[in-house]
């Protein structure tokens, strides 16, 4: 198990079950009358979907990813177009290192819910891991188009452009992300990552004083964030 990715997975808000189709049909006066036997079957299937989904969430919080994956697969067997199950299953597959399989589920989630910005962020991470950087960048830009407050999307773009050596563009994305509300996470928040990434990009440009300021900002948010501690020490040594 990739424990680092598991902590990031647990930091992500796992989507809760969507409202049941059976309940809508039963309560909507515009819907045709549903025969009692059919309605009972729909309610039974809906209960099963909800039970398997909740079980998957419990397994995930316990670190039992195999159990969670099996439960989500049962959800999808009963309801193949369950977008939340596809999204959460994509996260779990990533956590187990099954990137290609996870990408398939994020693609399904996007097909079902085209405005699911987080799915674009994670799908982009999959393409990035496969060194398909232009595609990853397009997906992160799409995530921002859908949700301009997605700090993780800005961070992903900052990281990508830093890796490409375009520090000016990376800095712009990190700073843009920092103008939006922070997003809590494990081990650290989105702003903590943004300050650290921004500091690193500034350091590569030789702007050591500004870099130090950003590392210190990251450590104010999380004094135990070791990458920022290491980067701050290196930048201070370079400065002197």
C-alpha cells in the first residue's frame, strides 16, 4: 500500500451517497404510478446501494482499502452510473498504485457529472504520473474553469510548471491559489503546500529572501512540515 497516497486520500472529502432514484420516483407526483412490487424492489436496491457505500467509507477510514474497493464494486454492480462511487473508487485505486484503473473511474465520474472539478484534478494527476503533461495541464485548467477556488488545481499546475523549469508561470499559479480559501488536508493543507511550492520556485530564481518568507509561511501553518523545514534551511544557508 502507498501510505503517502493513503494519507492524501483520507484528506480528500470522500463523496457521500447521492439521493436515491427510487425515492424520487416514489415521491414525484409527475412520475407514473409504480407498481407496489416494482417499488419494493427499487427501495430494496437503494438500501443495498446505501449500505455498501457506507460500508466502503467505513473501510476506507479504517485503512482497509481492499474491503472498500469490494464494497464500491458492489455499489456499481447495482447502480453502474453512481458517480460518487466511481470517484471514490478512483481514489482508492490510486492509493493502491493502480493508476490506470483509477483513471478509468475518474473518467466515468466526469462522464456522469461533467462539473465534478475534483475528478478533473485527480485524472490530471494520473496523466501527469504517466508523463502526459500537456493533457494533465488541460485537465487542471478545466478544473479551475469549473471551480476557480480549487487550490489543489492551482498547486498541481504550479508543480507541473516548476518541473518544466517555467518558474515564472509556476509562481503565478501558486500565488493565484493562495488568494482563495484554504482547503484542509492530511498531512497538510493546500495553502501549506502552495507556500512551500512557491518558496521553491522563488528559490530556483534566486529570490532567496522571498523564498524564505514563503517557507516560513508554510511552517506557520504547519510547524512540523518537513519539506518546508528542509527547504528553509537550504535557502538560509544559500543566503549566508
